[in-house]
């Protein structure tokens, strides 16, 4: 059942510890210390190999230089940087996984060059400024659990003028999709009578209200369910974007339907781009449904009811992404959209809080 | 990754509402109102068909009689009872799904015989005593979220002497297993060096501590991973067991290994048995790994380290199941065990709290 995919563990990567630590921070901190999420990230070949390639392709800019790894986790990116010739890497990690990072650094004989510092990038004191910042800060739908703010803080506080940020750009895309699994789940209730002799078809409406709620679902969108070329609605230049600008990331989109179908959701995904000092073209880490799957999958936003489109039907509107009022780490996505000649619709989505803990 | 299976939604079926409703009860109540869990239960053919068959095979005892359905959910068992000839069925359900049950009852034209009552069985007032109690009260590892207490309350308060309880008996089993997936997950960290050039083998120990913790994992055990004939360690007769006796359900077990293997977990599962008035043999709903899968799957208890066994090695000990101190709905399982000539080991397991809600 599709709904289970949204009950997975949190994957984002910033921590906040200190005297004024809130309960939400504690939960966040705890969930991140478990091994599963690190296993998932390291095992994500698209993610780990793209970072590795990007770091080695930038070895001209890294060799002999000082690097800051924001939210270093197990320290794998820091070790890549040391292997690419960095003189010094500060691997800043607030969570207890920092202890494992220290062990891994020793095991790889780079403890003279990689220094794991347990703390938040907002509070640590480095002995020097850095020439390079590397960070794997992206959450679901790019901005969920907004570790990007920590990267921007590190940039403004610790990066030398003209320094390198890996990755240096992020882009957000949206596309209308059809999700047959959800429609099958709604149809299930019509099949109960044949199976057990009890008519439960009236549950279908209730199921629609439950499933097509305002939760953002993180799941894998099949290529054949994508109904148009995706449209880019926002771009963030990590050298210039400000925390203030991240308070609302928004943009317009225009998509034209490939053919006849029923749109029952939007899919939102992101790419991040690495400059490559030794090659003319840059390197892209993409979470597009047209590219190999990553652990970020795609963010799916269900409409209340399917809308029919035919070839070239225009699906257009505006997307706004902003932090939830309940928790600034949690992202909301508001979509205003029109399909063909239909009147404008609006729906606001948010990622449910999966951090399981109901202790009073 | 196996760990995700333990992040599924709760499935148990009792509610507690009233003036003294606690926060845990509220969470419980809310999670149960979602459609996914009802979809999962109705779609579980083993569960739904066994109840249906059991009700129809007992139609001699049901025809013209008054039935109480404890925790009726969508009302499907109540409607089966009406179809089997019950004069009246009281379908007691504390959660908001009771509203859907009322609709379903109408849609099946049994509203003259099935009365859905929203409330807990501990607080509702029925106009009469009943001849039959039917309830699907079983949670993970049988007793997780202990709705059985509500059935016993209903029995003592509302069942006429000599009345029928469906099911009438429950049995608990344990068997040693090997779980290769977990060992593969631990081995993963040894493969990272080949893949990315970073030695992360030291993460394997950390992974062992994280994965082989004291959480009860709900997952499907493959037949080939079962290392001995399962041993029954407890039996509950629903006509006579008391709430006091349920405070600790325990019993000894003896298993002899089929062959050479590494035991890295115990598997706990249950069966419930329905008497059949029209047949000599009773009907069993089994959640054994040797039987078709149900949504209860099996409860898996990981040992800290694997223990080697050969053919006929004796694995024996005692299992105790008791409510968690943090939440009486949550079950703990304590196992004392010896393998062959090794000294006795003990480990206490509990089901993690998946009720996601970290709102402060």
C-alpha cells in the first residue's frame, strides 16, 4: 500500500543542539543517529557517486585547500575531499553519528587532514576560513527540514570570497501526473462485495478523503505516469541566495499534457548542480522520475479529484514553498493551478510528521 | 530495508474515549480512523475469510440470537452475523470509523438487525445480554495494544452463561530463526570500500547495535529461515482467562534445531481458534510463517549476536509477555533462553511507538 512509503524515517541532515534545544530538535537529533538513514544515503549510488565525481572533478580547486563539510554525517564526503587533495577538511556534524565519522576517518588514515567537529555549524568556531564548502543538505522536496539555512550560514561566516560551494545551484520542478495505484485503492472498496458478500462501496468516498488529503507523499513516480514535460519553477544560486529569500520559494509553471489522461496529482522534484573546474559542462544530481531512482524519490501532491486532460491541455499555475507554522523544519507546498479552461484551484500540502514518539 | 516494515501504521482495534481520555488514547483513536488500516484488514483474505467461514459455520448458534461485536470497525463481522441469521447485532466501535460502519450497514439493508453504537464496550449500555460475542481483537504478537481486555470485560458484563465467543481460544508460539537480510545489512558496510574507495567497515558494529536493538520488528519470516518446529508457550481460553492473568502471559518452550545454522532471532506468532457447531473440527486463523501471510506478519526479536546450532541442538527457555510501563497498550516480550550447552541469556523487547506525532 502506497501510504506506507510516507512512514519512512526522516532523512534530512541538520541538527540543532544547545541550551535552548527544543523537543523537536531532540526528536530530529535522535532519529538521525540511527544507522538506517546513513545506510540508505551511502547505498544511494546516484547521490554518493555524483558527489564523489563532483569532488574529484573539482580537485584543482580542492588540492591544498581548506574545506568545510556542513552536516558531515558519516564523513564520507570529507574523506572524498581529503582523497582529492584537500589540505584540511572540517567535518561538522551535530548528531552522535559524528562519533562514527571519527572512527571512519581514522580507519581511512586521514585523521591528519579530516577533523570531525561535533556541533552545529552555527555554533562551532573554526580556526580559519575555508576555500570550499561541500554539503549534502537536500531534504525531501529539496527544502523539507531546511538544512540549506545552515549551509548559507556557513557560507556567510566561513567561506572566503570567491570560494567554491558544492553543489552551487538547486532547481525545483513540477509536473502533473496520474497515479493509478491510488485510484486502484479507491476501487478496492467496490470489489469487497464480490469477495465477501458485503457491499462496502460507500467506503470509497471516505478513502478518497483519507488518501487524497493534504499530506505530501514521498514515493517513486513511474515514468509512464508523468503527463507532461516537467516545468522548472524555482532556481536557487547557493552563492547568492539568502535565508530571507528561502522563507518563500516560489515560481510559476506551464505544462502541456502529452495526451489524454486523468491528472490526479502533481509531482515535485529537484536537481542540484556541481560546477566542474576541469570540464566545460557541469554535473547534475537529478531526482527526476526520468532518471535513476534516488532515496529522495519524488514528492507527490494529490488533488482532491482527478481532472481530465487531452493532448496539449495547458496545466499552469504557481507553486510556493514555505516552512510550516508548526515546525520551521517542515515544508509546506501551496499550489494554485488551472487545467485547460477550468477555474483556478488551490491546495496546500505539508509533509506529515513521521518522527514517531508519542511519549507524553 | 527491513527496518521500514516496523514503521507501519498501528493496526490494533480498541479505543478509549471519555472524560479521562489520555493523550495516548487520542493518538490511538486518530491513527485508527484512517482508511489504510481498514483497507489492510479487509484485504487480508486469511483474516476476513476465516471470520466469515467461522460465523457461517456457527449459524446454528447465531440464528435468532443476539450478538455483540467488540471493536466493530467497518462493521463487516456484524454484517456477517446478520447474514448468518442473528436477530440483533450490537456493533460497538469507539472510533470515528463507526460513522462509516453505519453507512455500510444501511447499504447492506441490515439496519433493522445491526445497531452500530459509538462508544467503548466498557461504557456502553446495551438493552439486553447477548448469546454471542464476536471480536477481531488481535494485535501484533497477539497482545500488542491489548484489546483482549475489552473482550473479557464484554464477556463478564454482557455474555449470557453458556454463550459463544468467536474466537474462543488463542495460542502463542515461538521458534528460533535466521534472518539473512539483517546479516546482509551488516555486511553492506564492508562493501563500501570497493564501491567508493572509503573503508566504512567499522560502521558494521554500530549497525549491529542499531538494528539488533530491543525493538520488536513486525515482518514476514520466510519459511526457509525457520530453524525448528515452533513451540507453543501459552494458551488463552477466552471463556475463562481473566484480565489479571493477562498482566503476564508466560510459558516455557523447547525447540530442536532442524540443522546447522546461525540463530539470530526468535519469531513469535499466534493462532486463534473458532469452535464450529456444525463440524467436528474447529477452524484456526494462523499467523504462522508456514501459513499464508496475514497483515499481522510475525514478530521478530533480534538477538545481539548470532548463535551457531547444529542438527538437534536444543534451544529452550521461557517467554513472558507483559504490558510496557510507559503505555499499558504496548506489549513487552522477555525471553530467557539457552542454546545447546551455552549459559542462559535474557533479553527484553518492546514494540516501538509508531504513533507519529511530535507536536509539542
